[in-house]
C-alpha cells in the first residue's frame, strides 16, 4: 500500500511540475494529458519490444488500485466537501429551483435520451448493446463531475450567477445520477423491473436522506467549532466530520455525496462566519484548498493512466464518436434547450444555454461507476465508451470552455 501511494504521489508531483514549468495548461487537464501521453508512449514502446518492465510495472500498479472504491469511498468525500466549502449559500438559495430542476429533471432526461439514442445508434456502427445497458451508460455519463467542473470554471471567467448554477448543478446531480445508476444496475442484476413507486421511494430515501443527514452533520460540526477556538483542533474536526460522516452515510444507505455537499455548505457559510476566528478561518481554508488541489491532481493523473488497463474492443472508434455526440446532444436537449427557451425564468444571461451545454464536463465519477459494473460481455464496451467520452470531455470541452464563455459574453 505504501509503495502504491508513494508511486502515485511522486508521479503526480513530477507531472504537475512538468506541466507548470513547461506546458502551462490548467493543472487538472495538464497532468491528465501528461499521464495519458506517458501511458500511450509506454504501450507503444512495449509493442516495439522496449521498456517492457516499466509498462508491466505500470499495469500491475494500476490493477492493484481499485479506482472505483478509491474515488467513491475515499477521495470523493473530501473533494465534494472542499468544493462546497466556498459556495455562497445565500446566492445558492436564489437559484435553488433552477439548480434543482437541472440536477434532478435534467439528469433523468439526459439518462433517457442518451440510453435511447445509443440503443438506436450503436447497431449502425457494429456495437449493439441491450437497452438496459444503454440506459446504464446514460445514468453514469449524465451527471457532470463537480471535481472537473469546479476546477476548470475557476479560471474560465464565467458570469458569477452562471458559474453558481453550473457549480451547484454539478454538486447535486451526481447524487441523482448515482441513485438512477443503482436502480438500473439492480434491474440488470436481478432481472426485475421496479415499479415507479419503488424508484421514487429509493430516490426519496437516498437523496432526501442524504440531504437531511448532511444538514444534521453540518449542524453538529458547526456547534463543535463554535464551542472552541483552537485552529488545529477545528481543522481536525472538519476532517473527521467528512471522513466519518461519509462512512456513516454509506452505512445508513443514504446519499453520501449529497450529505458531503450539504455539510460543506453549512460549515463553509455558517461555520466560517459564526464559529471561526480569523486565524482558524485562514487555516481551515488553506487546509481544504490544499486537499482539493492535491487530490484533484492525483485523480486526473489516475484517469490518464487508466488507458493502460482498459480494453478497447475492435471498432470502438466510430462507437466512441457516436457516444460523444449523443452525450453532447443529450446535454443540450436536457439542459441547454430548456434554459434557452425559459431564459427569463432561469434568470441567466444571454449565451447561458451554450455555456451550460459545453461546461457539462464528465470526469472520474463516470469512470468509477463504469468500473463498478459487474463482469459480463457488456462491461468492456461500456467502460471503453465511458473512458472515451470522459477524455474527450475534459480535453475538448475543458480546454475550450474559456473561449465559449467569452464568446457567449459578447452576445
């Protein structure tokens, strides 16, 4: 375990240095590009008979890491809390209905659109999949990744209200997506179709329970922080609340990601304003900023390296292109079109529909959900399609979102 952690951290630090010193891309994108290029180079050299031992070490290292468990049961709690910590709750309340509609209805609509479209398109490119598995792909690819979205939006220069809506949607829609994914995965494993009432009950229990649990966790943390003034202990309390709260939420079978978002909002607003001295606030902010930056870089390095252990079936290229286009189309139909048609209701500036569509980045959560699929003939093509869409999203959309924002602002 120590060797795995040391290798990952050392490589992440090296790639971050190379990117900052010589390339100049945003850190998340830069380290992923470097890791992806390194993996592809090692694969090519191994095929030519060179550096076989280094490629073997990379693949054995990656196979020893349970990426799905590492992200969903470890890193995600810290990253979501850190992301929510600096979101202004009063501003978020102003756009609560818009964010709720996009995160809830938008995610469900995108799942259905992606699933139906792929089920129709994939046979034309020689890779047919059952409808249920196409819907599973729709569920895991529809939530925008808050880790990718918030990291890149910091430097995109979007209008404040638009950035708030995109960030808020990305923080909440992964909880909805995970519930839909779990429901569909249960159908695939058990062969039974749940009723509408069962699905609604599961959504209410997991999502509603996660929101309530997160509120309670945030309140308890706030009271503890308010009762003392010792920044070392207060930083430790926030860390314990996140790690312990996430584990307890999973034990209670409520949405742990949503719980971390709500707890982060509570601590970041009421806690920072009413329960912390200036010294404590400085150290808490600095601690969670470092956690966010380090884990973000590590996550994107792992995404880039994963290409070495993912099997890409023959003829995947046209299917991957189709999946990328379908995902973008679904994002526009489920989010962009409603915002454009109801712009005054959403109270967003001109061009918001374009930015929302193009700013819906996919990331590690989609890869983690795809890796959690059970073994079977459908797993490999779904995992390969997911990886292709995530990489295309981060590289294509992530590198150009700034230009899209600036062009939309000139309208």
